[in-house]
C-alpha cells in the first residue's frame, strides 16, 4: 500500500528502518521497524499496529538482545 506524504506529496515507500525514541532519561532503539518513508523528504510514518507494538515494547522494557552506548551533547552554553 502506498500513499502520499502530507508535506511534499511524494509517494511513500515501504521500508524497514531504525527508529530511535527517547523516553524520560532513556534512549530506546528499535531495529527493522516496518515503516512508510517519503522518497523525497524522508518523512516516516508507522501504521497503527506498529505504533502499538512499539509502545508496548517501550512500556514493558523487557530484556533487549543488545544495548548501545549513547553519547550525550549539551548545547545549553552554545550561542
Ligand atoms: Zn515528503
């Protein structure tokens, strides 16, 4: 199924992507997430059941197959 992105009216293509989400002070990485991606601007859209699955995994915080170390940059002192 394809449809147009609301921003630039480009056709959305089905792809599997990496989705990074922050939640409170945690960063959670989801790999191989089925998504629709705009061919022009890269806008990402998830279909309903995928959003539910991501939220479920986020809330349950079950054991993950692997972890990443994440650098944190702070721009509070930048002009
Ligand atoms: Zn677009």
